[in-house]
C-alpha cells in the first residue's frame, strides 16, 4: 500500500526559467565568506589558552577523555573476561608468529605486551586487539632473513663440520627487526602528524583482501618446515614461494635427512630485557620495507577499527590511529618488539566475549606479563610443529577470502581484477614487490575509470522535467533540434579531449570537417574576390586610356553599381551574398580589403555552413556538467573552444547543472565574457531546454512541457 501511494504523489512547479544571473538575484547570492582567513588561522593556531590546551591533550591522548568516565558496573566484567580470553590467545599466537618473523618465540611474547599498553593510551578503537599478526610477521621475516641469512653465520664445528652460530644469528636478526620496527613507526607517526590518514583510502578493500590472501600462502608455506621437521634453505625475492615448495618436495622424496629431530621452542628466559636503542645503521637497508610495513599495518588496523566503530556507533580517527600504531611500533622497538597491527581473530574474540573498551587490552597484557615473568619455562618443550598448526588454524579466515572471487565476478569485475592481480603478484613476486605492483595496478584502474567515463545523450521523460539516458530508458524522447550531452565523470585534463571527441560523435556534428569546409569556402571566395578586383582594375585602366570607353563605362558602371547594390541587399535579407559583384569599382585598395574582411566574417555564418551543421536537424547543444566537481585550465580551454567552434556553425551552446564551486572556478579562470555570458549557464537541463524552445519561437511546446510537469 505504501509503495502504491508513493507512485500516485504529484507536484506542480511554476517558476521562471533560471540561468546563473537570475539565480544570483533570486537566491541573493552573497560575497561574504565564513571561512577564516589564512592570517586568522595562523593566529588561532598560535593562541594558547587552557581550553585549547585541554583540547590538544584530549585529541592526542584519547585515554584522558574516556578513562575518567569509565563505568565499572557496565564495562568491568566484560572487559575482564574479554581481556583474559585475548591474553590466552596472545600466548600461542605470539610465539607462533615470531617464527614467521624468523625470531625466537619469546620475542613474540614481548610484542604482545608493550605495544598493547601503548595503544591503550593513544588508540581510539575500543575493540581491536593490537599485537602480532601473520602478514606483518612474514614481512618482517623476509627482511630479517635477507639481511641475516644462515650463510653469514657459519662456523667450523667439531670433526671439521660446518654449523650455524644460531645465537649470533638470532641476536643479529633481533637488531634488524627492531630497526625495521622503529623506522616503520616513525613513518606512521609522521603521516599521522601531517594528517595523512586518508592515504589508506587508496588501498581498496579488494586490494587488502587479495594481499592478505596472497600473504597467507607465504605464511602457509613458511610453516611447512616446522610442521614436517625439514630445514630447506629459504629464498627471498621473486618466485621465492616456488623455490621453497620445490626444495621441500625434493627433501621429502629423496629422504635427505639422516634422522628426524623434533624442533621445540627452546629457552624462554624469565623476566624482561632492558630497553635499548635500535641500530640506526640498518635504516638505509630497510627503508623501503619499513614504509611497506607501515602502510600495510595501518591499512589492516584502520579497516578493522572502522568496522567496529560503525557497528557500535563511535568514531575511529584515522590520523590518531596512525599516531597510536606508530608509537606502539616505535616504543616497542626499544623493548625488543617487532612490528604490530590488529588481528582479526583476536579482535573478534575480544568483541564476542563482551569487551567494551581498551581496558581489555591492558588485562591481556597482564596475562602475557605473568607468562613472561613466571611461567614462560613451561613452554620451552612445546614443539614448533604445534605452533605451526596454530598458524594454520588462524589462516583459515584468510583462506576463506577466496570466496571473494565468485562474489566479485557477479558484482564488479574491475574489483575482481584488482583482487586477482594483487593475489598473483603477492604470491609470485613476494610481499614487498607484490604490494607495489598491486598499488600501481589499482591506481591504473582508477585512472582508466576517469579516462573512460560513460557518455550519454539525454532525452525527456514525457510529462516530467526529468532527462535520462536514451540508451537506457525506452520511454524518453529527445527534444527535436536539441542534443543534451552528459559525462558520468568529472571533466579534467585526462579526459577533456575525449569529451570533445565523443560530443561530436554523439551529436553527429563534426566540427573539424565543418571548419575545414568553411576555410576552403572562404579561400575560394577570396580567390574569386581577387580575380574580380584584378578585372575591375584592368577595365579601369582601359577606360583611362580611351575616353570613349570611359564615358561608356561610366554609363555601364552606374547600372552595374545599381544591380550590385540590389543583389547585395537582397542577399543580406535572405542570408546570401553575391560576392562576384560586391566590390565597388570606385574603391581604393585599402577600402576593398576592408570590405573583404567584412564579407569573410559574414560568410562564416553563410548558407553552406548552416546546411552542413543542420544535416542532423540540431540547432542547440546542452552540456550537462552536473557530475563535474572541479575544473582545471584544460577544462576551461576545452569549454571555450566548444563555444567558439560550434558557434561558428550557428549552434547554440548552453551549460546546465553547474555546481556553485565550479561556477566560482570558472569565474576565477575568466571563462565568462561577452561571447560566453552567464546567461548561457542554467540551473537545470529543463531550464536550458525551455529557454532554447522559447528562443526558437516554439511557445506552444514550452507551455506544454512546463504545464505538465508531474511525478
């Protein structure tokens, strides 16, 4: 009943046709500005007061805003249960993911402790669980093994054998991981301070999901050696995943190991290590990896944070999240932690078990702290194969993302292409190069979408003021003699030329050919004119030499002049000019040139040009630029050229639906002039249509359209 009633609603509008000048008058457009000037903004930023100081503190240290209002009755029990559950998850995940980073398991416990406390102070999301994560861990591991491979730590053992100095190697890898973590954190802090949180919006959801799925494949393969007890050499770089797999298969079927030793976690020292500064000499070697880790870590973190924020109705500040995660990494790097981000599995547990605030993270840190201080040795005999199974179980959610493929096939094939390219490049080219290729390809799809918009010719839906795509709606009809052209995207320098080309194609008016024909016609007329000038001069010279011819010529000249005047007058009335007899034989050379210039200018709007322009029956073109959100210099130049070139073949051009900000930009670019007045800019397409029809004297049609406006 409700749907049927909405279809029977009607409305009637009676108003004047509004162009931009009329709108300014009717709506009383003001020239005032509520935006403070640059000087006022600088003064305001330098002004110091207690309220301003309080605002700054609450903005940069969010815990001060919500912790004093913490409700023990409403939140304490849920945070306690949630914190204990997440803390228990931190233990096996921390140790397991440390293996992905090619570090000893105890460093995964450190990473599950210190960064969580930092995020509690500076973070804005109430439900995400900061700590170790598989994708980030494998990215860190690729760096540590690249800069500290086993081959660099081979020493001579007993009986002339060569062994790897594991203690020295692991200590060196910790230094690499800490330097990478601190540098990534500094990148994140810098981006957050300059309010650059929007950068993550360029990493679309298909890109992130394809990247994490590809990363899950690397994680899966990296754990096979622990699961099956083999020790293949690790490769890095392009096709590394293929080389790992190949080595594992060869090792298994050739039965290379002489005996199978079960690898266990090993020593977990009790207590905490003293903080130490990272080795800055590694910065130059890991700067690219640090930036990649910073962007990926923040993208995963903010996507989860925004999801929970929308679900529970609170704001997650992307810039503050950059600062929070950056401080977690920077401070954590001084305490022997490696890069962190939020974990989907832990975050879901934290939410589902009743967690309400970041206090749950503090409780989980206490669980980890107790483990590190007191019960860590209990995990020393835990087989690494068990930790590998934990990793595999936690990868289940990532592998479920393969179901994105059939869904994207049905909904958006461009996003599907982004997903597939990201996944394949990540698997084949490794994590860092794969991410770079994925971002580049995603940018290309954006560029192609703006460069290849959909162009439409619009028609009127009878009895309404609606103008729709004639290729999409059967009932819409084009207004006779009027072409209404619209682009689905903003017109700017990358697609301005295509806009002009498609306009000519859709309207059936090829300006290039018309102007070329006009130039040829003018050149022909000029040659004719020159020929007549020479002929008249020649006759005048003959008359000077022969007085009898002169008298006769004068008599004939009178009749010729009379005939010429009559013809020219009649030609002007009918839009025609008899150019053969236009020059006066008594004119001087300079007078003749001036007369020719006038004739040439008039002939530009002559019969031939009109006939060619009107072959399609079109006399007016309306450009619907309501989708344009800004104009650049190329756009302004393109629109000026359209007005000039189409005007030369007697076609009226109007703009419709221009946003106020775009009007201001056009004014600043000196777009409007005597040849392009503001009266050519209309509020809606319907206003432009009514104006053109009235100008063409079709009053009956104008009244019919305006009177029957209904819905």
